C-alpha cells in the first residue's frame, strides 16, 4: 500500500513538504530570490519528527513495535533514492572531476552512505575549505542529522513510555536542552552548531512532541494555521546567509511548520497545501532534494562559479523530472516490495558503494584516469612544506613559518596572511639561486591582516590574530639580519569587509586597539590606523619596507581553466577577469594606502597588477601556465613568477641605492 493510501495520511503534510523542498531548491538555485530558503531543511526536520514518532507511538499502542522492523522500514524509505543518486554522482565525478576533487567526493560518498556527512562537513569547515557550491553531496548533512536522531530516539521513546506522564515532560526537556546548546554555540562555534546533531535535535523533537499532543482547539486552529504560513514565508524571504543560524532565527521555520501541522488539514492553509500540485511535489520531495544539488554543483565546478539563470532553471526542471522518475519507477517499487530480505540487500549495496568510494579515496582520486586530471594535479597539488624546523628556529608557536636559508647574512621577511604563505611556495627557487646570500622567511597567520593592533571580530567571534601577527613583527624588527620587510595581504577583503565574486558573502569585521588610543571598529579606519602603526614601528627599526599590493582576485575558480569534458566557454574567456572590475574592487584600499604612505615616503610599492594584467584583462593564465590555486591565492608557478619579479625589483633598487 502506498503512503498516500494510508488511512492516517495527511495530504497537507505532503504540501508542507513541497513548500520546504521548493524553498531549499529555490535558495540553492536563486539565492537572491529566496534568501532564507535554507530554512526549508528545518521544516523537514519537524515533519520527520512528527511522522516517525507518530508511527512509533501507534506501533507501541498496538503492541507491534519492533526495533528491527523500524530500521528495516527506514532502510526501505531512505536507501533506494539515496543509493541511486550516490552512484550517479560517483560515476559523474569519474569523468568530470580533478583528482583532489574526486578524492574529496569519495570521502563524502562514504560519509553520505554511513550517515555521518554532517560531521565530515563540519570537520572540513575553515578558511581554505572548498566553496559549498563545489561539493556535490553537501546537502547530505541534513540526512546525517536525521538518521543520527533515529539511532537513539526509538530506544529513548520506549524508555519514556514506561511512565506515560514522563513522555511530554521528557520530550520538552530535550527540546529545551538542545535549543540551549544551539544558542550557546552559535557565536564561538557556528559551524559545529549548524552541522552537529546536539544543536539540531530540538527541531525533530518539536515534531515528536506534536505527535503525542492533542491538536489545537477548533476555535484557534485557523489563527495558528495562518500564523504558521506567515512564519514559513517570513523565513524564506526575510532570513539570509548573513543571519546567525540556527539560533533564535530557526524558531521561525520550526514553529511555522509546527503550527501548520497542529492546526490540521481543515483550515484554509491546510486545504490549500492538501491540493495539487503541492501534494505531487511533496511526494517527490525526497528524491527532488537528493537530485537537485549534484545537478547544480557539477556545472558550477566546471564553470568555476555561478551559472546563468536559464541554466539554473533548466537544472531545476531536470531535477524535478529525475525526482519523479526515481519516485515512480524506483523508490516506490523498492519501498513497498514484499521481499523481506530487501533491506539487507539495500544495506549491502550501500556498503559496496562505500567500498568503491574508499578505493577512490585511497587511490587519491585515480589521477591516472585521464590526461586533464594528470595535468591539473601538477598545477593544484599543494606544496609540501615543513614548518616545524622554521618555527623552532625563530621561536614561533602560532601561524605559518616558511623559510629558505634562515641563517643567511641578510634576511627578507614576507609578513602577511594566506597570500604571504602562498607566495612562499616560490622560495625554493630563491634557495637554488642563492640570491646574494639572502634568506627568505614568511611569517603570519591565514585570515589575519599583518598590521599591528588589528584583529578580527567576525560575528563577534575573536579570530586569534594578535599573537601570530605580533610575534612575526617582533621577529622581523628584532633580527639584526633582517634587511627588508615585504608586507603581503588580501587588503581589499579586509578594507571592504567582504569577499569577491563567488565569495562575496564572506564577511570580515576588523577591530583596532592599541594602548593610548581609542579603539576602532570601522574596517576602513582600523585598516588605516593599523597600517600607520605598523609602518611607524618598521621605520623606528630602520627597516626597508616593500608594500606588495594585492594580486588580482579572479572571482571564479581557476579550475575552470582546465580543459575537461563539458568545459564551458572559450579558453581565454574562462581564464580572465576584466581589469576594470579588479580596479573597482581594489580602488578604495589603494586610495587609503596612498594616503597613509604620504607620511612614509621611504616605503616602496610593488604592484602585481603590472605583471598579471594588460590594459583590458587580468589573467589567471599567462602563456600556457596557470598561476592561481583558487580564486585569490597563487599556486607554486604563480608564486615563482611573482617572486622572480620582486627579486628583480629589489636587486635593481638595491643597486640604484648603492650607486648613489
């Protein structure tokens, strides 16, 4: 018997599923139109908690509850469409992805099959993490949370039902505890709070509590139904990526869904949701959710950024068609097939798929499967660099420390954030040439502006910048062998407070504080004050200072420059960004630097745009060589390219100075 034919079936809940999946798909395809559509996942959590707990309670009342039967039903419900999408994704990745991308995808396949994807994505979250849009299985995090809940919930439910008066009190206690954990971790541990189950279980438990409670009295059902619909729509259109989430903001979709469920199908909103096409979309919502994200993610990987609107429309329609086909001819057939051993077959198939993914991961993405994969591996392979010896040599605990010839008579210090670390990849060429017996040292901290007194307070969270930046400055100014200090950073991001291109939503909040001066929380003012303090300190220690301006940000992933199957656009179009766009992005911080340097005429400027850009465009590839690792960091070839020109500039200026 199909789910829709069950005597307790509620069509309005399938309609609610439709609203949830449309919100999520809308957000992923058109985030500008549905800025809070991610809250649809929270609606799914409430629905799931309500329906599954209802099934458990009825089975317990009838004396027919069985743990084995419950988990067999879960396997029949979850595995058919999930295994189909996982297999299709793994095959597509074989033909389309680079080695490191395919290796990462394989890890996500394993996590998705074993339902710990939320933990895997939480562990990956960080400054150098791959963009969410480039992870085809990212959406499986929510499935992980849900299935982890059902690992313990049937056992705890049976325990609570031994004393009937414990049940509602016990559920509400768990709701409160989980919600408090959600609030407590939101600021300091935002990624963990988003992905991990302890801060999400309250949403499923709200649905569980509804399953055991009486519905609203008839006199107030309509009011609660309209309130629920309002809260859902407000969630979709008023929340956005900058909203701290889940937090208090998650109350909107959770209680919106709860109100609609508790109000029942007789209200006008309930009747509306119980009609077509909402019911149809609700029935296919699970495979629709599974298909839509890989279909959006793979093309974004190929183009290295966002897709044209008409491509996204086509993909959403294609996902809906595949969802219907999966539901009609695969999911329903397997879910209601009478073969009693089918759950074991599905479970075994999942383990087989995970084993294949494990092989792919162990073989580092099977780099030998295609020529374009081998070529890309040379370009994007991370530089193997030992920092332990450098840190012990200079007495550093935090941040990065990369060096060649640290005992040379003269040292050039490159101070900065991850851009300074990326530039250090080219140090090995300096070691080979023994440039005038000069050693090179790169110090700093990724994500930290290398200015004295400046730290980051993104969303109120203090990123540890003061210690590594202060220690780097102390070493660079205190070493007698220190001759030149080169300052390198992604200035435009710190000055504007925002990322660029595909990373435009990334936010940075600067805070400047130094003894004897008022603190500053404005990014531009903190930037200028920190730069003045830093240059004054370096002048005091009589250091030659070179301020390297920022390399052009691409606004797209340079991986799209690789000629792989289904590449979009011409080679030149894929690998360049208009110079005017780069100049517009960098104009404000350059103007601020020029103003500060009017008081420090001895500081020299080194501008990478002179080498990466012509009159019209800035290039990710020069000649046949790709120079970027991601949208704003250089790879090893780019670092060698730029360092060679910096070396020549330093040599010329040094010769000119000595001849005078």
